[in-house]
């Protein structure tokens, strides 16, 4: 099983999760992070670190977020690895509570 970054991360991109990942499985896009399912070891330490609760186990994904498993896998193939924490996007606090952010995903 792997873990999946979901819609809550879009336009926030907090990187607290990156600091605790023992295998550097996070990949970074312009306004979103993903988890490479080929690298994730299912340790789950990233879940508690995410301030917007954007990470969950693939088996626990809400039905509305199932497409994010494939999205993480697809984007992980082309995005670079991020292994050090950075500040969130400048307007992250504005986007933190928003929903239906998929249309704002930059690839």
C-alpha cells in the first residue's frame, strides 16, 4: 500500500511531510506535491505532519479522492524529488480551507 496526496495540498504545498519521509518519495510540482507509489514504504509518518490533512493511505481514500492515487503516480514520473522542507506557497493560508481545487492544479 502507498500513501496519496489529495486535493487539500493544491495551492498550499506545505512541505512539513517532506522532512519526515525516510525514503524521499515526495515529488514537487508548481503548486502541489505527490507521493511516488514506487518509493513509498507505507511508514505513515507524513500523515500527521500535513497541516491540511492532505495525505492518506490509499486504502483509506474517500471515494471522491480515488482519482488522486492515479494522479500521484502519473505526476511522480515527471516531477523532481523534493527532500528538504520549504516554505508554503505565498497565499497558502487563503487556500487552506478551500475545496474543489483540482481545476487549479498546475502540471
